[in-house]
């Protein structure tokens, strides 16, 4: 694009974009905070300059394929930002707001230019590094980093592994002492009671129920202390996580990731609060996500090195083991992996028979183990309310805001599965208050009857249904969300207020016995108060919505650069994320993989 034309386009597009900006920011309805502020001049100038530089860079290298991918990503991001602003402000998206749609289109255009320019810049930079340094060179540091890397590489692999694991464990130890005996939270008491009473259900994964409850009860019999039992489980999980993260760092070395980046990854795993929180948390999400992370690396190996992967029985067993553990610790992992089957079979041309055999064996082991354990423990089947959480929330919202649309017969049908008393507990951000009342027996007797009611009300009020779903999921795709879904809920030791970021709790029969009170208070503040959200830039590292778009950006980049082997693991992350946005609410633990896999994702962009 010619410079004069680029200047004119940049100035005009930046001006319109600045004018539309109030629709893309949560200003609590005060659009004058932008339009009537001197700061708008800086916004306009900065936006215009960035657009000009981008247009000049991609003007001669514009390709339709890249523009289409960048355009789709820019449009989706703009929609999510505009929708998120309205949901955050009024718990409702006004789909008839013309100004919102204009703003979406304007910013989609701006973002398309920026995204494609960034992709092209990254591509050229990586190609230059490949020419200058050699694509397979493991170390490209000079000076002290080169010397440290040399010393590190001179150690045996076993010694490096043991040392990394020990260092990670030691880095987590002060936090463990501060929050002793660990974070015993998120259905922990319910799982413990199942083992204690020998009364099991399949609502929670039985493998985790037995591991958690069995450890606590077993240690309690030996020591007479439930706290020591909880601490024993926490220490076991710390050891397990240190092994997983060490494997990830070793995998990076194998793939040629620079030494300094691997050091940064170590410090991220060792000290970043979200990682530490869930390493010390008894919830099933930690082990599930760790297994998923290893599965992603195995999928990358399969897609990149098909022949060597299927020639190695060790790699295939590792793949199957990771998949079985992942599916055994969260049901949605199994659903996501099922959807991956046709994608894998389509991509792995020439290896489909071996892949089908491997996948068949993996699922056979999982289903046989799950069914066998359920039969052995005489576990009662879980209800349908988890699978129907979105329809339940949609009917509840329609009942609250559009009750006049329900006929007498409709209300009678609705009350059969959701009592009138239950519908009064509707809250927009979480479905738990209503779904616990769901009558599974009534639904099981005639599911078609209730699905017809759901469809009928949905046809009459589609936007109500969309907003009901958005309100329980927007924290997973809107970066600026403050996670306060449990506001007002009373738990064992506190009442949720400004933040529900992390369930900072020790449920009964455990009690908190902090050995380092200052560190304990710091983690409590990050969990239950708006603390890290007050720090610009850093706050986004705690945002599930922001990290999702980092992954989406990288997914688009791998497509743009035709690195299709990397699309496979990214697709698995996307599928897990899709199961999460169909869940009861938005919490970091549902998409923990966004934090666990972040270093590997950034490595794709910079290495």
C-alpha cells in the first residue's frame, strides 16, 4: 500500500475506532470518559500509528488465506469484547444495539490488520533466526547463559530430572507450610464422605474419590489426624506435579527451545500463583490438567513424527496412559477426546489402522476400568443435571424474565423437574442454586416432554436463552471479567465477596494450621479479593478470558504458517474449553490447561 494512502486510511480508521471504543470498554455507561477526554487524542494517535506501520508492512505481502484467518479471529474477538462489556454491566446483551454492531465491525477491521501484521512479523523473525542460528540449535545464548547452559547439559539426564523435580518441590514448600495442610476444597468433603461411608456415586470421578479419600482415611488411621492425611495427599500431588513439569521442560529441550526460555518456564512453574494454588489443591482438576498437558505433548509427537511414534511401543503406552488418566479424572475430558477421534483419523493418513487400534485400546481400558470400578463399589449413577446445566439455566432465566410466556400447562411441566421454590434461587452467573433441585426421576420418565418445553420457550425467547448461556460462560472468553460468581455464598470459614477466583478453604474434617501467616494472607488475598486485578498487564495473566485469546492467536498463527502438526494439540485444548463453556459457571479450575500449557504456547510463537 502506498504511504499516502496508508496514512489517510490509518487516520480515518483510528478516528472511527476511538469513537467506537466506549462500546468495547466497561465504562459503566460513561462514554464521555473517552470521547470527552484529552486521553482520546493519545488513543487516536497511537492507534493511527500502529495501523500505518501495519499497513505498510503487510501491504505487499497480503495473502487472502492469512487475511481470512486474521479477519475471523478479529471478528470473534470484537464480538466477545462487545458482548462481555454489556454482560458485565447489565447481565444482558442487547442484540438490537446498532452501535454495538458498528463498533464490532470497525474493531474487527482494525484487529484484522494488526493480527496479520503480527503474524507476518513473527514469521519473518523466526525464519531469520532459523537462518542465522540453525533450526536445530539447542542454545543461542551468549555469555553467562551459554556457560550455565553448558554446565547444565554436561549433567546426565537423570541428574537433571532429579534436580529439577527437587527444586520445584522446594519452591512450593513454603506455600505448603503457609496454607498447611493444603487447599482441601471444591467438593473435597463430598468425595471424602463417599469413602468414609462407603456410599459412592459417579458424580465425581471414582479414581479421584478413592485416591483422595483413601489417602486421608489411611493416614488418619495411622496418625489419628485428618490434617496429616490431607497434607499427605497434598505432598503426593506436589511430587506428581513436579515430575510432570520437569518432563515438560525436558521436552522443550528436546524440541530446541532456548535455554533462557526453559529457565523462565521453570520459574513460572515454581512461583506463578495459579500454578502453585492448584498444585496444592485437592481438587481433581490438578491431576486432570497435568495428564492433559502430557497428552498434548504426545499428540504433538504423533502429528510431527508419525513413523517414529508408531514404531515405539513406549510412546504409544505413554499416550494411552495419559489419555486414560485424563479421562478418568474429569468426565468432560472423555467427551473432548471422543470428538478428537475423527480429526486424528482424518489427519493421520497412512497410519489410520495403527491409530485406530491404539485409540480403541485406550478407550477400552478406560471404559472397562470405569465400569469395573463402578460395579465394584456399587456406585449409584449420577444425575443428568450436569449435562443439562445450560438448558436448566435457560429455562430458569426465561421463568424469571419472561414468565408470562409460560402457559399453565408449561408451568405444570416445568415444576415437575424444577420446583417453583428452586426457580427462586436463579442467579445469572452460576447454575448450582437451581440445578441441585433438578428431579432426575421425573426427567428420566419422559425426557422428550421436557425437551419439547425447552425448545418451545427457546423459540419464543432465543435471546433470553443466549444471554443465559453467556452469563455462565463469559468469564472464559471475556478478558476483563472479575470472577465473583459465588458472591454472598457462605462456606466453612468465610463468605465470598469481591472475588471467587480460587476456593481458598480447608473443608471439614480438615482445619487450616498456617506456619507462615504472611504468605498465607497473601494467597488468601489473591483468592478472595480483587488484588492482582488492580495491577495493569499482570492482571491479564490471571484472566482465563485473556489466556484463551492467547491460545486462539497462536492457533491462528500455526494455521497461517502451515504448521499443521501443531494444530492437533491446540484443537484438543479448544475442545476442552468448549466443554467448559457448557458448564455451570466460569472458574479458572475448569480451564486450568490455559495456565499449564502457556509456556509451550508462547514457545510456539518465540522459538
